[in-house]
């Protein structure tokens, strides 16, 4: 399978899944989003569990790409990015939060860093 074919297959699968989500009732008996137990019931179905896991992987990869692009643009080294990206892969929102902290610290360092010292001389 070529990369182009894989892309088309994933795109088709996503489209079919979204159409099913929009037009079909929830197919897992007792499952839903009204309570934690109903939500857990959704994942008792292997197909739903697989869809949820793929969603988790894809979304965290998207966030990781977003982080890497912004960190590169800010000049943050891959040595600093690596642990943030690992945390994003393992614990998505925590990695995003960690990047926001590093991003904020980086902007503070840039505005109060060596340039301020040179100006004082």
C-alpha cells in the first residue's frame, strides 16, 4: 500500500465514521455521554475502543506537531522539546500545558535576557 492509498483509506474511514456518528444511534447498548459509566460502556465494544484509541493517537500527534513547529520557530532546541513531546505522547494535555510553561518562560528570558544586560552597560 502506498502512502497515498493509506491517506485515502484513512480519509474514507474518517468520513464514514463521521456520517455514522451524525446519522446513526449509538450502537452500544447502555453507552453514551450522560455519565461516566455510560461512557465506559461505549468502550466495551472493540470497534469503539479502536476508534477511540486511533483518535487519541492522531490528536496527540497533531498537538505534538503543533508544539514542535512553534518551538522550532522560537528557537527552542530539540533537547528541550524532546521531553515535552514525550509527555504530550503519553499524557496529551499535560504535555501541552508543559509547552505553554516553557513557551512563557522562553519569552520572559528573551525580554529580560542578555539584551537587557548589554543595554545597562
